[in-house]
């Protein structure tokens, strides 16, 4: 089954884009717009994707539960 998606954001250079499944797009976009916290977190994730950061760069910024670090 082929599914369609819509582009919700794109990097400045145009080489990387984030797409959302068309069937779920309305719910996902509504969720992101629902609260400023969600939009801020999504913007942070966009920055990571578009900046092509390494995973350790990301984990150093997040507070990870001590039980999950092992």
C-alpha cells in the first residue's frame, strides 16, 4: 500500500525535509500547535535533524534517568 505524506519543514539548504503521513497529519500538527512546549521540543528535534548532529551531542543536553544510562 502506497501512502502519501506532506512536507512540514525543510532545511535551509533544501537537502533535508521532515514529512508527516497524510492520514495522521491533521492530528500530529494539531498536537504540535496545542502547546508551546510541544512546538519548542519539535523545533529542537528539527535543529538536530537539519544540523546532522551526532547522538552524543544530543544526549548531553537531555536529562536521562540514571536507571536508563547503563
